[in-house]
C-alpha cells in the first residue's frame, strides 16, 4: 500500500497507555489522527492537542452501527488501529459476559462499519494470552491456541472472526499479538502493568507483592518498540496476517524486581502470595515473522527500557 493512500487514521483506545503513544507518533508523522475513547482507563492528560477526540463507549456501536459509520465517513478514515479493549484478566474471569461484549461484539461492529465505509487498513491489537500456557518456547504464530482466561478467549474469538471476514473483504487486515508492554504512561493502578506497579511501590518504599514464586517469566517490550511495529504494519502490504511482537527473551518477575530495585536503590524483600487463576507461568514470543514481514524487532532490552522510562519521567 502506498503511503499517500493513508492520510486519516482512527485509533480506538487512543487515550490509553499504548494508544496515546501511538497517537503522538502518528501526529509527528503528519497524519490526521482521530480517537475514540470512553476514558474508562484512558486519561485526558494523555491526549494530543493536534488529534481529534470523540468520547464514546465502543459498546454503543453494537446496537447502533450508524454512530461508528458516521465517524468513519465524516473524517474520511483510511486506516483503523483497534486498541480499545477490556484487558483485565481477573475482570474477565468474574464478568466474562461484559468482557466479551467489549472485546468481541463491539469489535465486530467496528469491523463491519470499516467494510461498509471502505476503510483500507484494519490493525488489531491481540495478545499472547491467546496461546494459554505454551508447550514450546519461544511460541510461534502457528502454535496451538488454548487461552486460560475469558480475556484471552475473547481476543482469540475476534481473531477467528477476522479470519472469516477476510473471505469476502477488500480490507487489509493485520493482527499483532502483544507481549507484556511497559513504558511511558502505563498506569500503576490497573491490572497487568507490572513494571508500573513495581515502580510506583518502590518510589513510595512500599513492599512489592509477587503472586507465585516469582520465577514465572514474561516477554517485556517497551511501548516505543510496539508503536514502531504498529506503524510498520500500517505501511505494509500484508493482508490477513497474524504477527507476534516480543523481545525473544524471557525475564522472570524476580529478575524484573532486581533490575528495578537497582535503579531505585530499593532494599525491601518482596512479599510472596498465592498464584492467581488465569496467570500464565512462562511466555516468550518467537518474532521471526515480524522481522520477515514488517522488518521489525525490539530495539530496547528490559534494562535499557527501564532506564529510558525513568529518565523520561524525570523530564
């Protein structure tokens, strides 16, 4: 797809952690950026003055698709980054119907509207949670998908709907399965932001809580690397592809704790609690397809990313 074909971009969830970093990047690349966000987890302080914002719950589109169609048509949207979602694993366990309504039903409404309004590119943010507990690491895109939470199931369900949708659609689709993302603007008061949660506790000299023995591993990637992947995906000619994003490196919670403790000169020992339902023990992503398809690989190590984050927050 030629660059000149994409001018106007819609980002759902664009006031949130990853979305707001993406919006800033796109604005700096001189795109016209529009955002839909209900500010349930996004923040007004994240908003870019050069973007246009619509405060709206994507659930509204389920019963009235004309709302989202009007946003797409009035603003001549060429590409959509669909990041809006409920990402709380434990909310999904307790209220699965609510999470499915957001992550599946509302997403289908947005996708159908994109088809009806001739959007050229649709980029979906999925998750490593679709794999469940992988049998082989690093996990490849063709690995079996066995989510162990309704959150992972809801994301996988929309991926499957996209597979069906491509049979009769002219839109270019790209699905990115995210690793554990950290970095600037990540909230410490939301589930899943482990780096932000640890950092906030250490700044206040509060005791860190670790669920399980701390030897569980994750694949952490700085948000700037994730934003770069999203951008490269938009520029690519790929149609209907699923791509892992990750560092290819396993880092345990205890190792993350050690890195952050060193940066903040934190002396306390963590408090170990029982494992939580829905927590995956080990995850690391195979990223060969990302390198081949969009020429992407994570640039920052977890140590470099933490140093960068602390420096940016001080400025």
